[in-house]
C-alpha cells in the first residue's frame, strides 16, 4: 500500500514535469519563430 502510494505520487510528479516541459517548449518555439522571422 505504501509503495503504491509512493508510485502514484512519483507518477504525478513525472506528469507535472511533462506538462511544464510541453508548455516551456511551446513558449520557446513561439519565441524562436518571432526571432527568426519578425512580423
């Protein structure tokens, strides 16, 4: 039971890191596109 709870918490942390990484990647892609070809 304890190990399962720890595993669930670990999965939640990994999921949060994945979401933050995706948001950061989209932000960097938009910034890169703005720098490469300014409007």
